[in-house]
């Protein structure tokens, strides 16, 4: 299970795709969710901060927590893994809500859990706008209706954005290599896309600092930091 074997699979691939999680942005200084000590969910309760119920109970606290995350992301830079992926016109399916793949220059980014760079109406009017993450908005009402504005991310219990989901499902059904980077692969339905690719007979290459829930699906599992391994894997 060597990097050379993985490189050969990628070179031979006709329809490759990538699927990433928080580990892709870890070396840019953005915390992952499930690291036992540094992970966001080790310090903060997702039920309070990333659910419609938490927002209803304490909207100021939720908006302040997202303001903190938005400032961290605004101050971060794409790392070598983002930059290496961005040179490829693959579908880049990601669970990440940051904009680091975009800022690295990637074109075809499918954000399954939405974007922290957007605010949208929490009601049904459909209004959304781009925010400045370096100067994030406080709690405010939608300019078009009486509902509050909220970050354009998917919270626990909410549906995924249908356009991104359908495009990602299509990409995973038809890809011949899926490069999986920095995800614990425990959050569904996103994690199920790895099985979709595998059932469609794609080769699955995993890059992660540890084993994950997707390890059993790997044709090649490379253990190490994405910022080091992904550029090596994708170098021409
Ligand atoms: P997790 O925090 O669950 O997993 C991050 C993964 O990245 C772990 O498997 C780490 O071992 C790995 N990792 C950490 N640093 C790395 C590095 N430098 N290089 C490579 N791998 C590294 O994050 P996700 O799998 O993205 O959802 O979590 C999925 C979803 O759960 C998130 O999108 C978020 C969260 O709750 C929502 O907010 C809806």
C-alpha cells in the first residue's frame, strides 16, 4: 500500500474525484471536529452550537461562535494540499465549510455542508448573502422577512444542499478513483459517498493522520499529514 501504487492509480484514472474533511484544513490552523483534545467538539457542544434547536435556544451564542470561526478562517491560508488539489479540475467534494479550496484556485468544489462565507435566512424566504469573515455580522434579522439570519452551513438534523449532494453522488457513482483526505468518515450521509464510489468499482485512496471509519474501504491508505502527502501524490 505505497504512495507509488496510489500515484499509479491516479495517473491511470479517467474520472478521478476527491472527498475531503476537516483534516484537509488542519495544517492551515483550522481545528478539526473530533480530535480528542483540540477538536471543536471536545470543547464545544454541537447540540448547542450546530443545531436548529441550539439556535432557537440561544441565537446570540451561536452567532458569536460562528464569528469566532469566521475570523479564524479569514486569517488562515490554503496549505500545500489545497494548492495541489486546486491544480486539478476534478470534482472536489468536501464537507468543509471554509473557502480554502476556492482561495487555492479550485473550480469544481462541491460543499456538502454549505459555506461559512454565506449567511442565509433561517425562515423560508430564500434570501442569502456573502459575508466578510474578517468582520462577521452580529445577530440580525433577514432584510426580506422577519426571520433571523444564520450561517449558510448545514446543522445537525438539517438536509444537505440538494444541488451539491446530487452532483457529489453522481461524481462518486462514476469516478474510477476517489481520493479521500482528512475525514473521520462518521457523519452521514456524506461519509456514505465513499461506499458509493467503492460499489461503483472505484479505487479508494485515503490520506489521514490515523485510521478512520473508512479504512476498510481503502485500496491504499496513506498515514500522514495531508499537506505533505497530497502534493507528493499529485506531483506530475
Ligand atoms: P473530523 O474532525 O471528524 O475528522 C477529521 C479527520 O482528519 C480525522 O480522521 C483526523 O485523523 C484527520 N486529520 C487531522 N489532521 C490531519 C492532517 N493534517 N492530514 C490528514 N488528516 C488529518 O472531521 P470531518 O470528518 O470533516 O459537520 O467531520 C465531518 C463533519 O462532522 C463536519 O463537516 C462537521 C462535523 O460535525 C457539520 O458541521 C454538519
